[in-house]
């Protein structure tokens, strides 16, 4: 029985819309290596250019954070579940604010311009 | 292990309930876990809600109904129609009103015996400590990273519990940070994701019930903190998957090297969180690409003239169903693979909802050798505003 990697919804678009994938792997690093080989687009979301796990992506083996185990060298055994837990912050509210602002105009002075920049930076 | 949060009041704490209050809270009073003692703790408690939106709705409603004596509501936004799908504090007649005021009116109607203070302001590094200092528990119902880190750091600096909740589409997270010996949000995520790696609007959205569930979990944790009962989500991250209808739990450890709550903290005062999150104050938007544009009115004039234009819609199929300009649907994510469907000899106008995704598409196609391609400025939203109001906005 191989290792199961759980893919969180923000990353599913880069993983063929899959919610999990199974691989034979002896370590967490191996499993993530298989995952990003199968779904190449995931790589930049999980790893920096020099191949280190990104700091806003946490990886767990079962319910333990690998930062407190052996990081990517953490051994895995058949039946283990590896979870990728990225930070999430619902984004609709900003989008709605941005739109309300544009439509109303009257509230423009209430909204700091940085929020608008934020809104546009996150792609709305 | 739960920790009782003592109210930090200047005024004398309430020592009894009126007969009306006894009737109102009778279903609490007959539970030994709450009882008169617990209800008085609730009455003397002061809770600050950051955000009165999706998470803030069940939080405000349940905490007001439970008899939390003082609720602070921080929100600078106004209610709009897109909020009503999930922000159940608000009614249709509230559209256009400031959220903090509309929520205050609704909660006072629910429970006139409590005190509700609304702060129609954006939480900033300049006002956070002052706002937080009079409250016992801070509840994070925000939806953006700068505010999330700001709330976390301010709670650590002041030694206040931070009841955290977060949602995305069908998934939610909840935890209690800022307790003595417990981890904080930065122990979990030392840094936010850069804006470019945050999912775009094509992947956004949230099922309206989800914030209802996660916000209710936050309300329960807040009440347990006040009562000093039960096991709180300290050192545990609760994950909720609504599609699979599964709750999971991960261990959260306090990071001794945490920059804010570790043994040698490097953050001793609040910082510029927009800069920290890669969102610098006054700069122009970064990743937005500069591409040739056409305004909705110009496009309309050219179509009316009978110009042969190929309309390329780079949104998702479910968006096309909401409204469309009868364009050729080719989602941005599939553009690389399906670029052969397009004829580079034709004049193309690309559009999406707001103009952002189609700008990326135009940029990509120009690099791929397309020369006669324009981006519809402001997307279908601007088309609705400037040309055809019968096209719905979403």
C-alpha cells in the first residue's frame, strides 16, 4: 500500500483537479518529487527556485508537521497520509469591496489605496 | 486544557442577572457547564470581532445571542448584493450601509441587553493595539493576509487569545492562537504567500454555508475560552472539508524560533503588513501586464460598423453560463494547449470578467506571435456599465 498525498483545493487546478494522489515513496521528499513530476505546474507552488519547500506551505505526515520531524527526509511507510496545508484567506470579500467601491464611488475616501492595490494584485 | 479569560474591566463586573436575562438565558443556566457562574462570565466578557462578513456573521449572531456583554465590531466595508449569499447578518435593505453599523443594528435587535461598539475603520498597525486593549478575546474573521498577520502579532504583543478561522471554496481551518505556551499563526506560517501565487478570481468563490460552519466553530471556541470549559483548539489545527464532509486535525507546535512568540522574538512592535505581504502601499499593481486595449464603447462602435472581430472569452465555462458576449470560449488555463484554435491573421478582442485574466491572455498571445489582438478594458463588467446594462454583473 503506497503513500497518499492529499492535495488541497487551492492547488488542485495545478494537479489535474485531483484531490489526492498515491505514490510509492520512502520519504516525504520522494513523494513530493513524484507528485511534482506528475504535475509539473505544482512545482512552483510548493518549491522555491532552489528546490526548498516554500515557507507558506506546510507538509504533514499523518498529523505531524515535518518541520518537527526530519523535514523532507522524514521517512514514510505504506499507508501514511501526507497533507499539504497552504495558508488560505478567503478572497471574495476584497473583490466585493473593490467592486462596491468602483460602483459607488462615494466611499472611495474610506478605502485605503493599498487595499485597492492588494485587490488588483491578487487578481481581481 | 482550557484557560479562563478574565475580563479586564475598569468598571465593576456584573454580579447578577435581571429576571429578563434569567429567562433569556435559561437554556444556558440549566446546564451545569454554564450555569449562573458561566452566564455572568459571558456577561462580563468583551470580545472584538475583526470583520463582520462571512465568518463574522455567525460569530456576531451567536455571541450576541449567548449574552457576551460587550461586542466590538471592526469593519470599514459597506454591504453589497454579493455579500448576502453568505453574510447572514445582513438583509437586502442593508445594501449600501456600512457593515459595522448594519451588524450593530441587527445584533442589538437580537439582544438589547448587551453593549455593541462598532468601529467603521480599517484595522491598521497604527490603531490595532489601541482597539484591542479593552477586549479579552480577539476573533479573526478577516479574509486577507496583511490583516491576519496584523491580528496575530497584535494579540501576541498584548497577550490576548486570537480565535482564528479561514475559508477557501469548500475548505476551512480553525485554531486558537495566542494562548500562554500555545503556538501562534506565525508558528504555523512564518510568511504569507506572495500575491502572484494566491489563487486568482477564476478559482475563488466560497459556498455560503462554509463560513457559517467555520464561524460557528470560532464562536464555540470563544465561548469556551470565556467559560474556561472544555478543550480548546490550542496546539491543534482543525481542517474541514465540506465536499468530503470530513473534519481532520493536525498538531500545531509552538515554534521556539517564531519571530513574534519565540524565545528570541525579532518582532517587538507592529510592522507594515502590506509591505510584509508583498503589497506595497502606493505602488502601481505589479503583475498586471501592459497590453493594447479597446474600451467597451469603442468595441461596440466597431461591431456596429460591421468590423470583423473575433471575440475571445478567456473565462471559465461556468462563468460563460452567467453571461457572455457570444465570444469563443477558451479558458486562460487552457490557452497554451489550445492556442491552435485561434487564427493569428484575424483581429481578436480578448475579454474576461474584469480585464485582468484577458490581459494575461493577450500578453501570452502577443509573445506567441499574434499581432492584431486587443484586451477589452474592464472586461464584461465594464461592458455592462458602459454599453449594455442588460448583461448581469457578478
